[in-house]
C-alpha cells in the first residue's frame, strides 16, 4: 500500500512538472505563402475582353519577354490594355499593313518601363517614355486629367483610362478603349492642322503650293492685271490721237 502511494505521488509530480512545458509549446503558425510570379495571361483573361490584345502579345512574343523584364526591374512596369472593341474600331487593315517589327513596337508602346499609380500619371512630366523608344517625339505618351479621370494621348489618338485590372506595385494594368497608335511606328497621319512632329504648330506649306492649288498664283493674277492696264492705256492714247485728226 505504501509502495502504491509512493508511485502515485511520483507520477503526480512528473505530470505536474511536464504538463506546463508541454502546453506552452503551441504549434507554430504558418507564415505567409510566397508570392508567385505575375501571370499577365491570367490578368487579361480575367478581364474578359482582351482576346485580341492577348493574341498580339503572343504573336510578337512580348508576352514571354515582359515577365522576365519585370523580374529584373526594381522600377516595376505599367501596361495599357486595349479592349477587343478598341481593335474592332481600328481602320480596316491597320494591323495587317504593319511589318513584324512595327507590330512589336506597337505592343511595346503600350508598356511603360516603370510602375505608375493613377495619381502618379496626373503629376508625371510629359512625354513619358515607353518600351518602344525614347521619351521625346512620337514614342512617348502624354497624360492629363485628375486622379479619377486620366486621359492618355499619343498625338494621333486620345482616350480615357477607365479602370485597373491590376494596380499594385510592381505591375499596373490599365484598361483603354482605343489602341494607342504611335505616329512614328505606324506612319499614321498627323492631326489636322499640326506639323508631323506633333508640336501643335501649323505645318509649313511648300512655296507657292496654296496659290498653285487654287489656280490663282500671284504671277498669273499680276500678269493679267498688267495686260489689262496696257491695253487700256493704248486704247485711250489711240482715241486721243484720233480726236485731233
């Protein structure tokens, strides 16, 4: 009986000693899952109206290049995604008339090599460089408006940025209702009344072009008036002489 009591007391001491340390070792909470690579295809497919842009991205192989460039950049990127209606509204044959190089440049013209929020686009210094080329001339984009309504202009087309398919750093994807046609890479005509450089100044006319086009050149008009005046003076002199005969 005494032995049993001793064993019971010993067992009780072991339980009271080990139980608190066992309870204090709560299971470790799982950490946040590592962020996976950005899937541009999934972003555009989820938007539901970007089939044409996806086909162009895939055909030009820009779809393969962008993730690599994004992973190697600490600046992030910004993409403007035209809707299917934007491609349908292009003049017939616009894409078919482009060379493969110009198709690549057209796609890259929709990519900014830096992440921009909507607020950033309001205060950015225009023109903003694109992946298609330098920050000067027809390969840059211009932004105007307010935080809730920002417009993007190429010098050929202008459209509003509607909403964001993705807006978190390092990659923003914004929806546009027009294909952003760059003047330099597509050969599209400059806006009416502006110079080909897109500086808003009237285009200079070729010497004598406007007058010749109207069929009313200064040489012709001036020559006609001189002939009329000569005939008038000759006729008057002849009548004056006949009066004395």
